[in-house]
C-alpha cells in the first residue's frame, strides 16, 4: 500500500489529467491512454478510498429506511 503523500500526489496528477482534454499521459518511460471520462472517475473513486484508508479514516455507511402507510 502506498504512503499517504504518494497517494495525494497521484490524485493531483489524476485531477489534472481528468480536466485536461488530452487523451494520453506520458510519465517517465510509461504512457497511459485514457479511454473515457468514466474510467477516470472510477480511478478517482478508488484513489479516494485508498487515501481514506491510509489516513486512518473509516468508511462511513448510511442506510435509509423509507416507509409509508401503503395508501
């Protein structure tokens, strides 16, 4: 698992790529081509989860029950 500061740097780079119209990113000797904005959103959600875990934050869950009288 990566260190919190590394994850935050990755998230900053991802946000820059997400709002940049370029479809490919070159980092060192690696090149990554993004297929869609949906892929970037999914990666962003995964990074947010990893950052929360590395920071010691628990995942919050909320359950709602909606009832009515059946009329």
